[in-house]
């Protein structure tokens, strides 16, 4: 490796290993819409901390012409999916083009650079096939993040993995390739074609697995993958030697666990779950854990933190009221409802996936209605989040919430759940509600940024929460339901606990014991940092994965 690694700083001596970080999505800043949810938010925070710490790391991703999708309104205020072309003049054309082979056809891949100084991140190289050198079909490969067409999804992995690997070689090569999920897996097959054996490949790759959900651990027919060019020029014997796959179905996550030297789950609990999931499979690498985190420099309101550090309770409470008003301006603009900053405000905001149970609070609709019409200790509720655009069940749940929200002035459903709205919600919430089915949430980082901004986490004890939570001191916990319950019984048990906590702890604390409520808020703000700041995460990756 003779070529200089393309960094605008001299790397800190603690971080000499040259790392190429591959992710299908990055949530960097509001103007750059190339992300869908938590995977992207994590990658964006990682890139910011790599900048702050002067790490020897670059990011490799895809420039999605239409983004994930824009979440807008139908005429009846229900959700509409809009695919809108995006233009980013702040990206720099590197002049680098590489080629990959997709379904027997040569495809040109251009690399554009997000310079470090634009948003304060590690240099991020974004790949596109939407260039004149390609025919229309090849141009569409990089149009939509998580396209529903299987062949397009595989083509996207080839562009990210093989195209990204060839780009890194043009930039001077990396010591370590970090797969943030298995989307870029074809880079392993590219490396195998240029290295002496499978073990040499494994010495170069580390892997982060993000989900215990089956939908997040895809499988495909191996013949289909071979035809698409997923394995490059490797022979069947080389593929089997590298991945251990012999049957007709090819598991992307299992293959990633076999081509990497080390892997990690994204919380301690998820690390345990991941080890249980893959324990019976031979040839997998060790799975540790590096708990996800969020970048405090980006997500935390500075005035709020300053008030906490100065022990200025008056300033802290005043700033929290200001942040609530900023959020409520969006509520008023979208829904016409005028929320009151003095009223307890509960927010549920995240991806609309079934296991996250966006509607758990409405398990008993009569009791829910009594909650939102109560005038003695009133509650305001806000929902926000993006369903997968072609998941009609999730879209209909979102729209059902919208229809129900018509009936009350204290219940709002917001669209456009992107970085700007996410930050407003976390800064303006009094309570950040998190209701996944336990052991199905790998990490769930939104509650970290909420705690940074004085929102009290009311949460199932899943993902990152067990590493943070001290019930009644820095958060409020919904305890685990009895083991062995079916889904319906678990929902009922969790709902009963949730409502009891709201009725018997949250509302009395907020309205009747404001000093104790403030102590809960402040302790959450203190405990979430620095442990759940992404500077810790970025450092952990060097110490636990890259330098091992």
C-alpha cells in the first residue's frame, strides 16, 4: 500500500489501522436522504465520531437517487409514498469509475465524495450507477433503497460490495473491511479472487449483525445468486470453502459470519441472542458485542446540556419548554392541533415494524380514550415513523392511527420522519415510549438521543436499555412478561404494565412531584453520556474488532 489514504487529517496514533466501512445507508444530515432507519442512524453517528476522533476510516455507501421514500400526506391526511429525485450539489465527483458484472452485463459505477468538512464526518464515498455510460435498467440499480425487486436488491449488493471493494483499491487499499450488515457481502468474493486463500480473506473482514428478525437475515437461491454475479468469478468449490454453503439456500448473515474474523451484536443482550441464534452452525467467527450509540455533538441540545452541567434547574426547565414549543409548531402545521407545553407529552417514534408494536398503547381503546380526555392530569401523545413503503399492513396501521387522531385534540400523528423531525421529537418529548416485543429489538438507539435531551425513557427492557436502566432513577421500565406466553398474552401483560406505569407513576410524578420528575430527567441525562455517545462506539470498534 503506497498510495496515501484519502483523509483530510493525520490519523490519531491510536487509530492507525486503515478501515473501509461499508453500509447500505447513512443518516448524516437532513439534506442527504439516503437512509431508512436505525441502521443508517447508527452509521451516521459512527461517521461523525470517526471525524471527531481523527480515525483512519472512510465510509462506502450508495447514492440513492430517490432515497428511501418521502413520507407525505394523502388528501385525507393518511400516508402517501412519494419517490422524488434528489440532487446534492455538495457532493464531489471523484473522477473514479469502476465496473462490476450484474447478470452477465458490465455496469459502470461512479464514486462521489461527501467531503469531511460538509457535515463533520469521515470521508464518505457514495456509489451510483445512474450515469450515461449505463443503459436505463443498470441506471435504476441505485434509484431506490431496499427495492422490492429481488434481482435489483442483489444488484445493489454487488454494486456496494464489489464496486466498493474496487473503489477502495483505487484509493490505496484497506487493512480492514467492516460490513455493517451483510448487504456488501460480495466484497468477500472479490477479495477471495485476489488473495491466496479463504483464511486471508477472513483476516481482512469484520461484521456487524443488527437484527434477530428473519426479514433482516435474508436467504436466496444459490443458483439465482450465481447467475446474478453475486459471487464474481469464484468457482463453486471456492464459494463453498469460503462460506460453508452447500445447500440450495444461501444465508447472507451466516455467510458473513463465516467470511469474517470477528463479529458483533449491537448490544450486550443482542450479542447473547445472536450467539444463541447461530450456535449450531459450524465455522462461524466469534460474536461479541459493541453496543450502538448516538453522536451527542449532533443530537443533544447544547443549551439543555449546559443547564444540566451548571446545575441550573430553572434554565433547564425553561429550555425544555422552548424545545417543546418548537416541536408543537410542527404538530400545529401538520395537524392544526395546538399542543400545550405545560402538558405531559409522550412520544412513540421509530420504524413501523410489527414487532415494535406502535399500537400497544391502544390495546384497550376505551381505556386509551379515557387517558387522552382526562383533564385532571392531561396527556398529549405523538406518533411518528416510516413503515416500509410496500408493507401494506404497516401502512394501514399508520393510517388507522391517523384516523383515530381525528377524534381528539391531544393525539397527533406526524409524517416526514427524518433526521430533523426525529431531533425535534427527542428534544420535545417528556416521555420516550419504546414497546418492542422483548428480545426482538437488537439495540434501539432512539432512546439514547431522547435521554440526552431530557426525555424519560419508558421502555421494555430490551436492546441497549438493560445496560442503561435503573428503574425509577433514570428511566421507567416495563418488566418482562412471564416466560412462555403467546404473542397475544404477552401483548396483554405488557399493556397492563404500561398503563399502570402511566397512571400510577408517570402522571403523578410529572404533575404532583415535579422535583422528583426533574431528578429522573437529570439522572437520565447524566447516565446516558459518555457511555452511549458514539465516540465510545468508534473507539470500541478499533479496540475490539479492527486491531485484534
